C-alpha cells in the first residue's frame, strides 16, 4: 500500500514588504538582500492573522473537495503557538466543523515540526488505511525590526492531506535522521521574537544535511544523479542553494545543471513569501511541482531541518497526473491580492502584531471568506470568517 500526499493547500497574508525598499531603509545595498540572501519580498502578518487563522485558510483551499467523514487525524505543527496548553488544531477542527471522533494535537520541534507531523500521519494511515489525515504547518517568522535576521522573516501556512493511494506523491520507506542539543535558534517563553546565531545556524544546517544525505544514500544505495530533484527547508533561499551545491559538487555537468534548475524552481515561492518555519520545506515542494517539468514517478529528495536541532532526509515519488491537483489559480490569486507596504507601514503593522490587544474585537481587511483572529473574549481566542 502506497501512502503519501493527496492534496496541498497554501496560504499567506495579504501584505508584504519589498526587499529593495527594506534594504534602502536600512542603509544597505539591495543586492545584499536580493542576491546575498536570495529574497524579493517578505510576507507580513497583521494582528488579525496568526498561526491558527492561516492554517484554517490553507486547509479550506481543498477541504470541500475531500471526503470529510474519512478524516481521522489532524495535527498542527507550529513554533508560533497561540496557547501554552490548548492545541491550535482544536481551533482548526472547530472552524472546519470536523466530526468529534478526530484525533487532534499540536507538535513542535522548530522548523522540523511539519515533517514530524507528516511521518506520524503516514504511520497512522498505514494502520488505518480507510482514514485520511490532515497535517498543517503554520508560522510567523519574527526576529525584530532592524535586526540581522529581519530579512529572513515571513508568514504563511501549508496544509497536506495524507492518504492511501495519493494523487500527488507517495512517501518512500526509510529515512535518515540526526539530532543534537545545540543553541543555534530558540525563542524563550518571555520573548515574542526569536533569538538566533545566524552564522552558527547555517553551519549546523549544512553539517546536518551532509550527515543525513550521506546516510540516506548509503541506506538506499542511490546516487545523487538518481534524484529528479532535491528540495530543502528554506529559512532563506541562499541557505538551500549552499546545501544543493554540496549535493551536486561531484556530479557531471548535466546532473549539476538539472538539479540546479529544479532547485531554482523550488525556491520561487520562498522568494515571494519568506521564511514560514515548519511549512518552508513544503512550500518548496509546492513551488517545485508548479515550476519544474517533472515526469511521473520522478524521485524527489527532501531535507527537513529544525533548529535546536533535528534533521531528516527522506524521499517521495511523483504520481502520474499530479499537476491536476495543484492550486495554481488559488496561489496566483493569493500573491496578486497582496498590498505592498511602505517600510514605515510594515514597521507599524509589525509592532502592532507584537502587542496583541487583550479583550478587543478585531476586524480584518482580508477578502470575503477568509478566516482571521478576531480578538479575545474572557481570555478566549475568537476566530471568524470575513463576511
């Protein structure tokens, strides 16, 4: 029995800041952001968009198309949790009106969270093949205004439907994992922004990639040239490029060009949205499928990394006709609807979102049908749909 991804939903907020504008405001050469970091735009979440509302919106993209009665598991992966106890998945479950028998919980390990959720869902469906599972990665990456990590911020969500005999890709057996207790990135309970040692984090990311990629190749007996594409968790696109260059260093020119082209395809969405933590790898997957010309059964290698740190390399094969399942029109609409903020407007929105008001009813400027965080009532978070 083959198990894998049957549907992919995506969401990003309706505001962004242009990297050239941000660079000029910070007094640096725009090419430092455009080329050195590899970003063009950065999604900005206002106070009405949080991890929960984005996760609902990503899942709603495909939810009406599935057999909702078969959903047996809902996992929400995030490092932007809205509650220290209650799972974000319960808010989503209520908004989707899923039946009460669904098993649901939240999972965390920095940016590795959605991969952990995906593997858990795969194992669940293997035991319960008549059920499906929804896994959501949703995050807002915040490092603070005028900080070294500012350019690697972003906001968005990816939702995946996992089932037997999927229509997009099948997950292969086996994986390679590697973990260590290190301090390259973290966010204490008393901080609303992340703390990061950027150079050290990049170093660890690349070291963990080398370890897991080599171990996976040894386990499977596969060469780099056997992969139709290699994709990566992308805190920023240049980071993934460094890993890809390591992977293809000893290959011939044709293989190097082919895997460079597929990496370029996989980074397009990230260049427009920025870092979305748990969902970044799967935004790379969506971008790859939409921008690369891949054949059915093409072997895709995926590198997942979560600071602190946990890494895993695994693979999947594309299903014939996967292109028909991609949300091309929806995604184009999401990006085109966005409002370009001036740097001053971005700073105002950013600061307001950090200082989320208590016991205040909020309204959203999102379009009709979108879900948003509507404030708190008696300390209980409220989520509403734009009418």
